[in-house]
C-alpha cells in the first residue's frame, strides 16, 4: 500500500496560516499596551512647576501643636494640550512619603494653590505628579516638578493688597468717591463739571449718564456746558437759528 504525503504547496499554505494567526494573537495582546504608551507619551509633555517665588509655597507651623503644621504649595502650569485629570503631591517627612491630592487642577497658563495637612513636621521635599485621562482610564504620570525643604520657607510672605484711596492721580479709581477723594472724583459735589468725571478714563465732561447726581436733565436749568435741545430738550427747548454761533 502506498502512503500519500502532504504536498509541499499545502505545507507552505499551512505554515503561512499559522504564522498569520500567531502574529494576530501577539498583536492583540501587545497593542493595548503600545497604544497606551503612545498616548501617554503625548501627555508627558505637560508643563507643571512648583512656584517658589511670590510667597504662596510655604510651611505654616502650629507652634502650639509640637511642630506640626500645613504645607502650602502653588503649582503653575504653562501651555500644553494634555488632558490633566488630577494633581497629586508627595511630601517626604522623616523618611516616609505622604500622598495628597489637589482639589482643583490648574488651567493652561494658570495656577492653583492649596494647603495640606496637618503634617507632623516640615517636609524634606515635595514632588508633583500629574494624573492624565487617556481614553476612559486614568494614567499616573512621572514626577514633573520637585523642590527640597530648603525651598519651602516658613510662613507666607504674601501681603494682602489694599486699595489705595485717593492717590491724586486725576482718576476716580475703585474705592474712591467724592466723599473720600474729592480731588479725583468730582461726581457728587453738586456741580456738573465740564472736564472731570467719576469714571476711569477721565477727563471727560460729566453728563446725566455718567454723573446723574450732578447733571440732571429735567431740573429746569439749561447748563450750556453739556446740555442742549438735542440731549436735554426738557431744559433747553428748541435751539434758535442764531444759537450756537
């Protein structure tokens, strides 16, 4: 009896088919990881910096509680196109790492500041780690910014800015009025002035729109400095042909 073997052509076809199937299985297993790596590579270009200038990053110690306190951190963000979902900060304290999370994330070209604690003592370092949204999954990124404890001053150096009232600059600024700054704010003095007003952008004439307290169309007086028959017919009546010359 003569045995029949598999022809060379059939053998080659089977080998090619097995190779294709094997490649498909491997690619199905590897592709999700590769896709995530490519997606994350674009996210890792985010520009985040712990801001140590300006006094918003500092250590606020509670002297009555044995040296514990709050670590306040300001993070500044530059220009990027990443999908930032969360922002984590890690403090190194006496050899241990404590993880905290910002309530808000900074917008592009923006900043956020938050105080964390109470912490047992002043951190030896602080690290910022972003969390990106890649597809429907959150991906934790690498450390983007790090500062040492020496860059964390004790106590804030920020001084609350107060509105300077009446600086005699000729402009009626916010917080100024005729009562507390008559040199800058003429509106309210009872006279409809011709060269000053109570709005930023002075000098311009006062009228019944920008200073109705002083310039009242309808008071029976035709103030020629700003009233006429067109803008205040009630007081000035019709203009005679000879008027205005």
